[in-house]
C-alpha cells in the first residue's frame, strides 16, 4: 500500500476517509499482547556415559583433512534455455550442457572446475571472472538421462524423407546458459560446525562437498539417488522377481562429528526395472507365460515414462503410452514423394506393421498382434513395434515390493561384517576421490582407514518370569523352556475359524492347550471349529469374512473372548485386513491369525506369547519394574509414548499416511501398552491429530485418549513425566517435532487440566542412516548392548548409537538415538540404560530388539489398522518416477480409519 504521508507529516488529498462513528453500547475488546513464542532447539550433550565394558570398534567413517580453510565456495544460479529462449525442461540434459560449457569456455571460466547439482545451482572454489556469464553451446544427438521431451520424431512413424528431416533438426541442438552470482560461502563454516556452531553456511558448505561427490559419480555414468550412487554393472544386479532387480551401489556423504570431518561410505541398494526387451519385462512383471497373456491396461500404467532404446537406430525415447490397436491394425499417415494438384505432399494410410516390414524391411516375429509402444505427444503419436524396444538400464522402480520380492532382496543383499568392510575399502579405492580436482582445490584429503571408536557393552537387564523366577538373558536372547509366563491369562470362551487352510486342527488344538498349560496359560476346550464352506472359497475376501461371521453368530451363544483364525497362506493373505477389522472394529473380539506350516513347540510358544499379550497378560518383565527401581521413571508417574507415521510407497501419491502413537499404562510398569491409530494426508510426516479441538469442551485428539487411559490404569494418577520416542524423522525435521508435535501434546495436557505441567523428554530413533560398527579382526557382529557416544556422534547435540540386539545375519544396523529435549534431567548413563531396557520388553519375542519396544509397537499398530481399509492408489504414477505429486498438506481427502471397540481398544491387539 502506498504511504499517505509525505515528508513533512502533512496528510495529502488522497487520505483515507474518517472512521465510522462508534455506537454507544460497544465494549472495547481488550487486545491480547501476544507472547513471543520461544522456538525450542535440540539440546546440547551434557556429558558422556561411562557404564559398561569398554570395547574397541571400527566404523565406516573415514577421516577427512581440510587444508584450505580460508577459501570460499561461490554459488551461482544456473538458467538453461533453448535457442529460441524457451526455458529448458527435462532434467538430465542439464549435466551434458554444463559439461559442454566446461569444455568450450575454459578460458572464460578462468580454468575453474565447478560442481553442478544437475538442476539450478553451481559452485566453484573462488570466484568466476564475472558475476554474470552467458554461454551458447551446441549438443549433438540430445537424449538426456531422463530424456527431454523434445527429441521425438514427427507425427506417425518416420519414413525416409522424414528421417532426413529428423537428422537435420534433431541431431544437434543449441542451448543458452546463464550463470549469475548467488552467494559466497566461507569454508571456515565447516570448522565452526566441527566446534558445534552449526549455521546456514556450514550446512551449505557440506552440501557443496556432497554435490562434488554426486557429480563425481554422475561423470562415471551412475544412477544417483540422493547421496547413493549405482554403476551400470551386471555384477551389481540381483533379480528379485516381477521384472525388478536389486542394484547394489554405495552411499557416500560428508559428516561433521566429534572426531572432525569424516566421509561416511556404506553399501546401498536400490530397485531398478529389468533392462532389455520390453516384452520380457512385462512377462516377468505380470508373471505370465507369453506376450499374448499380458494385461495391456496394467502394462500401460507400468510402462508410462520409462525410457527405451529402439533398434536398429539405437535412439532413446520416453514411453508416453501404447497404441489403441495392435501393430497390424494401427494406421498412421505416411507422407508420399508425389504431390497432389494443390502442390501438397500426398499421404497414404498404412499400418505400423506394414511400414516396418515392407518399407523399412525389418523382420517382425511376434509384434503384429500386440499393441505398439507410443513415444510421441498426445496429439502426435509416434509408434514402434514392441519387439524393437528395449528398456534402458538403471531406471528406478519405486513401487512397494511384495513380500516375496522383499525376502529375496534381503537374502541377496545381506553381507557379513568382514565382507562389508572389504567391499567398503574397495569402494573407497575405486572412487579415487583424491584425484577429484574440486576436492583437491578445497585442500581435502581422505584417510583410507576405518575410524577407531570406543564402545561400551551394557549388561543385559534381569528379567522376571512366572513363579517368582529371575534370569539374565544371554547374548540378547532367552527362552521359556521349563518356565512359566510372569502374568498368564485364561482362555475360556473361544473358537477356531478355518479359512480353508490344510491342517490337522484337532492335533493343533490339543498341542496348543498342552503347551499353554506348561507356560501357565489355562486354555479350555474350544467351543467349536468353524470350517469355511467350500462354495465360499472363491468369493471376494469381504464376503468370505461376512459369511464366516454369520456362521459363528448362528452357533455361538454369545460373543467369544477369543477367536483363533487359520489362514490359507502365510503373509499377504487378503483375508487378513477384513478379518481383523470385523473382529476389532465391529465386534471387539481378540483374534490371532496363524498359517500353520511346521507346527512344533517353538511355533506354538511364539503364538501363545502373542495371544497372552493380546488378552492382557504379560510374558516377562524387567526386574526393575517389578521392584520398581527404574531411575527417575519409578519415582514419579511416567507415561512412555512411541510415535510413528508410515507412508504408502514412493510410487503412490494419494494413499493416506497412517499415524500411530502407543502409550504405556499401569505405571510403574513400562511393559504394557495400548495404541491409537489415525489416517492423515499422504506423505505428511508430522502427526496432525495429537490435539484436535472440536469445541470448547471437546478434544478428539490422540493424546487425550492415551492420557485418560493412563490415568484410569495407573490408579488415578496423571503423568508427571512424559517420555516421547519418535521414529522416522530426519534431522531437518527435528525442529518441527520440538515445536509442532510437542506443542500439540502440551495443548492436549492443558486442555485436560490448565494447571498441569508435566516434564518432557523427547528422543528421536533413526534406523535409516549409514553408520555401521565392526569388531576388528572378528567375523561376528558387535555384541548386543553395544553403545557408542563418542568420535562419530554429533559435535554438539546429544546423540548416541546403540545395538541392543544380537545381529544374526548380515551386518548389524545400530539405532541412532537423538535426545532433543530433556526437562526430566536424566544422566547419560541412566538414559542409555532406559533405552537399553526398553529393547527387552517386547512381548512378541524372546530376544532383545533393535529399537525400543514402543516404537516397534507403533509400527505394528499402524501396519495392522491400515489394512482395515484397502486404500486404492489412483495416481497414474509410473514405476520409474516417485509420484509424490502431493500439492499441499491436507489437500487430499481420505477416509478415516474405523475406531476399535471399547473392550479391545486398550489391549495390545497389535502384538
């Protein structure tokens, strides 16, 4: 708005009109002075822990020395245009254009090397001669990695005269490049970050170093996925089925740590589409016998946006679709050499098949009856017979893997610690970063040896089982042989439901009752066994479940306490979701699904552990919660929360995310939990329903539900202390957890009681990082209970790594815990002890687990409840590009998940 005053405070003619008169009876509203909100930031480390046996370990961080600390990075923004001034779309071509700039204009760039991020930023060490530079370059035969959409031949399928024209206009292209100065970043910022003073500059400087690594990999023709690089080498590919390959590569990034700057290198795996003939891929992808059995509607969705090379010209295109008709019926207009009376070239309607076989003299063996691949524009299709098209290598597959593919991937990509160390040492040599000119000009040199760190092994906590018996787990494991459960339940009104599983049910029931008796669980004879009637087997899952329930209701006198459900297939049974929903959300019945393959004592014990926990029993507990003597937690009522958000796979853009929060109950115990699960907008990481005020007196949020349950189950005590374990957030989101989620939790508390001020502890648990630990000279993984809080941890923030579990296969992945906020005042030792203990309270297994139980339970609850509703994915995202087409938070409407019935909502139904 223009100012209405001139320099001498004289109001000019165009002033605002006078305000309207104020009525007599108006009471002025008192303006509230808004308190400036203080933003919380992650806390600093208060001290190192000392408990446990010291051990020397190696880690996959390689020390980095920086000698040019006084230099500066210069940041330039990059704008790319076609010759006619249109901005350049299509990503992958940018690198080729800038490589050409580097070759052609060496002197204008003062001989400087630069790091280009592939998009809009370029960095140099020291300044370029001018703040704004413009270049023009010509590229021959442009097809980008991702294929820019402008290189497709004209309408229809090219004939000879067309081909000449194409050669002229498509073989070379002119581009304009503008570089303009954006910022200057002191390298000194890296040194400051190492002293714990992080800033925008230090993050930018590290980003530049990472971009140098990315460019180094791009020059070798790698597929880049953030900081992971994948070479096009068949030795690195492992077929996991369905036309999908696991591709092994390396993660490589610079990290600041207490020990200085380090390069973190790790093995990384991504999924790619099987390269080669399109038909072979489709047959594998749809698991059919031959091309004639392919579902082409599905194929069209799968192939969209994938890149193919066509023979015999070996030109690369992006698939835009398939032809409506088969190759031998699909017509297009072929331009003739002759002209009509008005001087225009005549055209001939001809099929794609005829054109390739009769005009181009290319033999087609099987494409005649199959659709053609379209690589043209919507209005100007360009068709190729499918057998002339081959999928280019290194195209990412971003849909979720099915269970079989996942287990195949794990099987094929795991590596023992020693093998992984060897592979990483080789990778460092192979990358030859010392020869990278830009790293040289930063004065960076990288040590070739794994960094040595000191770890500590915490002793396993003592556990309590039935009959007052105590024991210590050994090597992170224990069993219930000749032991009773600490709090066994009774199973009285129950029945067996069999959905056509082949199984000797009488023996199964007999063995279950006997095994239960040995563990202290008294199991009555089941009321009945309900067999599915054969005519329902072919019905849709919802109908099968409905019919089974009608059968149960007609025969049982009242609702059962428990139903044991036999499913015909392990994993991925499409009956699972509808069955669980019927039991938990509609009838409030506890249920356990099994798909018995090999039934033995161990199997039955594991099933009983789950059933006992679901029915309100406890299998084992920590001796320190029985006595209660957990530092700080046993002194004042404390609730422990586990929070997680799970998203659809990257290829799905409109499946809601599922937020789950579990909470401890029955303080002073820390082994019993209940869960609250809600759907929220797709791909939103922050939980948005923690506090949900619907009126002045009503809050329908997650926290109210959990806090009220704690109050009721803990002898009418409100928690004085709230410990939050949050999973799955990256470092860039820590501040949101502290300032958005924590605020919502505080609001929920205040809404229940304005005067109530509990103290908070907020801890983030991360599993997807790339730090690994090794025992020097040993083929084994690090021991369970190993904790590391020095050398490779953050220079300022309060974090540590823990391997609580015994890694049996592959290389142990430690959990990285970040303590963001602590008002309770834990010492480093007490906190690490608490985290370690919470890895031993997981009721489903007799092992320590790799991350605290509340977080595992949150995963389980989210996974189970999300199967209640089959969320269909309507996004037409192809398999090759992560369709994260979400506009803004909350923009996608979705169906909320059903609520669980009263009598099961406080149970450990997720066990």
